[in-house]
C-alpha cells in the first residue's frame, strides 16, 4: 500500500496515529407523500414526537458540552434548541401539513430549507455560518420522524474521517475516546476547528478529498500542528512522527511558561514573533499561543462566499475589531490578494491564474475598490497599531502607484474630517522573483518588507504550490531560495528597514536558526507552531545562528542543507 500525504488546515494541535473511522452522514431521503385526511392528526403527532425527541437529544448534547467545554462555548446548542422552539416556524409547518395533507418530513424539509436559504443569502458571515446549524436541526428532526437511530457510539481509539462534522457530531464523538478529526471541509474558524481545540482533540480540516482517499480501518497519522494526514505511512514515517510527537509533547509541557516569555535570543536580541490570521475570531487562540501580534492578516476571509466586495463600513468594523483585539501589539494587514488560488468570482477563465490577474495588479486596475479598502484600514488605524502591505508586487511602478492611491485615500478622509494614523507604515510583500531582485529599490520606497515564501518559492523554482505531481520539487531549502532570502534581508537592512517573513517557511522549525542568522527581524507563523518557534529562538545566540546560516549558505543542494541543519 502506498503512503499518501494530504495537506489541510491545522485546526487543533497534536499528533496522533490510529485507524480511520470513516463516518458517512445520514442524508435523509425525502419523498413527497399524500396523507389521507383521517391520518393528518397522526402525522402532526409524529412530527411533535420527532421535535420533542430532537430537543431531548440536544439537551443531552448541551449538558455534555457544558461539562466539556464550558457554558459560553456550549451556547451553540442552546441556539439550536431555540430554533426547535420557534413558534412561528413550526406553526407554519403544522398548518401546511393540515392544509396540504403532505407528509411531515416533506413539509419540514421545504420550510426549513427556505429559512436556511434566507440565512445563506445574508451578507453577514455569522448568519451564513448559522445556516449550517439550521441544516443540522433539519436533518435531526427528519431523522427522528423517520425513526432512524443516532450514530454516536463507535469503536474508540480511531481517527474520525468525514466530509464535514456538525458541532453536535464533534461533541458527541468525543465521548468515544477518539484520537482526532480529519474532514474534507472547514476552515480555522469552522465549528469543528473551534470545538476540537476546546476539546483538545487534534484536528485537520479543509483536506478537500480525504474521504475519497481513506478507507475504513486504514492506518493513518494526523498532525494537527502542521495540518497533515499520512495514510498508510511507512515504518520510517511512523518513526519520524513518533519522534516529533515526543518532542512536541515536551514543548507543550513548557507552553505555559513560554507563553508569557519574550521571543528573545539567548544573547538578548528581541525578535518579533507574530501570527498569520484570516478572521477576527482567531485572535483569542493566537494570543493564547503567546503571539506578539499579527504579521499577516489575510483580508480575503471577508470575501468568502460573496460576489461583491464588502462595503467600507463592513471592512472598517472587521479591521477595527482585529486592531483592538491585538492592541497594544500591531497587526500587519495585507490588502486583498485575489486571483491565483484566492477567492474571486471571475467572469472569465485565465489559462495561468498564478501568472495572471492577482494581488496588487487587481488593486491598481480597480482603484476604487483599493481606495475603499485603504479608507477602511486607515479609519481603523487610530490606535496606531496597524501596518499595511501589498501582495504580489513585481515592479517599482506598482509600489509607487499603490502609494499614490494610499495618499488619495488619506486626502479623502482628511477632507471628511475622519481621524486616522497619518504615519501608517506601508510595506511590500516580496513574493515574486523580480521584487526580490529589486528589494533594495523597493526598500527605499517603503517602511518594511515581508517575505512571502509560499509564492516566492513557487515562482523562483517554477513549481506550482498546489500541484501534487511536482510537490517534491517545492523545496524551501533549495540553495537558490536561501540565497534569495539572504539578498532580500541584506537589502532591507542596507536601507535600514525591518524585514519579516509570513510564508510558511517562517514556521518551519528546521529553518528558524538559519533565518535568525540571516537577520530576519520578524517571524509570522500559524498560531499552532508559535511555541515551538519561540523555544528555538530563545535557545540560540545571534552569533551561533549567524555561523550556522553562513555554513548553510555554502551548500549547493537541498539534501546537504537539510542534513546540515537537522544535525545542528
Ligand atoms: C506567501 O505567499 O508566502 C503568503 C504568505 O501569502 P499567501 O500564502 O496568502 O499567498
Ligand atoms: Mg502569497
């Protein structure tokens, strides 16, 4: 059997190994049936019973959730119970059964689906998320009408693999002493992610197609730190993960002490250690991991599931909330990076989206959208803890044009007597090779640089970051990558501006000492790896790191670089 590695989103930390329990959700079959007039009362009774059974189930889940994750987080289930008690909704369902003489599940499905559609059409992200809760309620009632059993007990000690998990599934399954959750769907702020973190169950979500790769009882490794699943791992992979798991367990143990300690090298150089986020809701988790602030806020989270750009007001509220949560630390906000693999509803297909209309290119072609976003960012900047940066810059012209638009945004705000941080720091992401070559010139135009290795590596090595066939070639330790990073840092420092890294390489423990030695000022990483990176930073002196970096840069193959760094 071949080893298969799948990458998703690290939702809850921990490394576990075990057999897969592939959970297929019961999707109720809904048939439309006519009910004879004499049976209408019975049909209504059938529905009342089902609603009451559903409520009992939810009450049980609620009290279990309260014990396990606390009252405030268990409130999701209270909200579901409230829907079951919604008199307006159920009155119309009962009336329709009476009038149309149709079977209960058909009417329940139709009425609740209408409700759900209204929520899905809402411009409010929160309401759209709640539409999934309503789906859960609908399926719960229909299952109870059809008198199907609730699956909640199964063999413990397995990794639950599923397309998606409802909050109720996530809580209920946790009673079975399960090892972890792996789902096709979901993001960092999905219920599965939030609840599994609270339940301390390692989880990887957003795997896209794990349900088509994993068969029941397949042995697998789930790495909730890196967001990786390995199905049918080789002995060697198992040994590697066991080692990593032991190391991480030790780190976890020290997490509490580490959280409040600064990210400072053994000889006292302060390093900024911040995190990458996409939603305001992630701030709490990020802080609990000991973050100094946000080194990359991916604003595209605001665009998910919608065709139009959010208004200035909506953006302002979101940015303000993040800045307030991070205060007194800073947040580096990236202007919309759309195109490539990022969300946008396009009216045409691009042959090569990664080389197409992306990032700053879209912003400069649509200045009104960019100015709206800049106005929202500036208005949210009154506490002076927001910096802004532009993605996918490939020339100096783009930097100058974008700065000119920021200038215009400021002028319009000034004219309207809005307050904002006039000294708002402006930076550029270095993620296109031409920008790396021109790092020095770009540095003369801006206040800071941030290296986006995810894209920089793909463009420098001409390897599509999402293409499994060439994934072996996507190597952060390629000497060409390391020398490019060295060049960018040197150029930034020559012009006396700080330089950070927000690509995933910043969160790669093997790279930490090397990057420190090259002089990187800021590491922005996914929150789950923060403690590990902090621990490494605190363990070396700048001199030692410089020596290691200098040596690592002398090698000419990935293998040599890696062997050297791992051996340190
Ligand atoms: C990067 O390219 O390194 C980066 C941080 O941006 P994204 O992954 O969002 O493209
Ligand atoms: Mg990028």
